[in-house]
């Protein structure tokens, strides 16, 4: 049985699939040619990340397709329900990249509170001619310890973010429509740990009390944070989005940054991805990454292995 990993797959995932009797194809096929390639090469399993879109046209054009796998959490690039109605199994790897995304949140947070996103731009330009001026410009950083982080969306990634925050000595408040409370286990290097109970709160309280806000929600039809929500926040709040583009009103965000209502933002995802607005890309108060939340070697190994295990399990159970 052939597997097309169109957006790539880790070596460990390939090895596990090949050991399970699958032939793995890692050729990158252009979006408009995916259906033809699947049919011409008798592909039964299609694996994607975020680049390849699996919409109704591909599903309808590929009647022999048995499994669609998403290497990651969100599946908004797949017409999941339609595929399942057609008898196709749709799988993903919700637990594999939680820690990777959470660590990226703090990469953006540390960048923002110490002005790294701007100093890394200015030092190559002025570091030899205006060192003292830059030193003064970036001298008013703040520490994360003792501050309050508000987490919108308290699933696996939100809870992984809470673990890091608690380890740094931050206060954690969270909001989630489906999670009332969670016990967060914070592990230390010497096998010691502590458990911290977090009870979710109304979003209005989160806006009111948070020094920093990070979003961990799926794609939405409407903004989670717009001008009205920003107005409820503390002056000087920092906002991080490593979840999905379109959950923050970027026009309202830029306005709030320009007025110093928001002190900085960290964005891994964008409304117009993969073509972010120039005003976002050029803003000195925004730390930027190109949708790399799950893109660590460790996460990709876990994703590949977990996909392989699910596919092999489906095959062994004779469901496909």
C-alpha cells in the first residue's frame, strides 16, 4: 500500500511505515496535481501538514483513497466531515507538537519583553555607530517572573504553555469553553514535580488581569481578539498567537501597537498566510515566525511515528 507524504515526514515515520509494509513516497506534488498523482500511482494514504489542502475536489476525484493524515493538530486544511462521509479515515497527531508550540510562545514572549525582535534588526545596521543609543533604547525590559499570563484555549497546547509559565514563576489564568479545570504537572530535572490546579475563568477577567495573552484555539469564523477585546485589556499587554491566522484582527492589533495599548506582539500565524501584510512584517513591535510552531526535530519525529502507528493500526484492524 502506497503512502504519499506530500508535505514531508520524518525518517522515523518513514522507517515505521516501511516496517509495517507500506511504500512511502515523499515527492512534493503541486496542489493542482495531487489528485492525478494519487490516482496514477495507486496511492491509498495521503499525509499532509499545513501546506497541502485536501478539499472536496480531491476527495471526489480519488475514490480509492483510504486514509488522510494530518501531521499536527488543526485540520482546517482538510474537509474532514466530507471525507468521513465518503468512508475515508481522517487522522491527526494532537499530542505530538504541544511542547514545541509552547516553547515557541515563550520564544516570542522573551523576544518581546527584551525587544529582541527590533534589536536584532537594528544592531547589524547601527551597532557599530550607535551602540550607546541602542543600549538606551532597549534598556527598559521586564521580567516574566511574577507576571500574569492569560491562556485562551486550554487544551494540550494551552496546558503545555501553562507548565512553562508555572516553571518560570508566572501566575496562570485560562479560558476554555470546554475545559472547566485542569491539573498541571510541572516536572523538574531530578524527578520531582508539583501539581497545580487551574480553574478556567470568564474571558473578561482574563482580559482585565493578564500582562500577556496567548491564544491556542482552532480556526474561527470571527475574531477572538479585536478592537473591543483589546480595549478591555491592561495597558501595555503583550499578545502572542501561535495557533491559527484570523483569530486576531490584525488591523486592530497594529492600531493598538501604534497607540502603545499593546506593548508587543508575537505572531507565528497570519490572516493572509502565506502572504502576510507588509505592515505586520515591518512593524518594530512584532516578533515574527513563519508558522513553525510544530517544526522542531523532536516534534516531527513524534508526528511521523504517531501517524505511522495509527495507519498500521487501521490496517491491522482491517478497517481499511
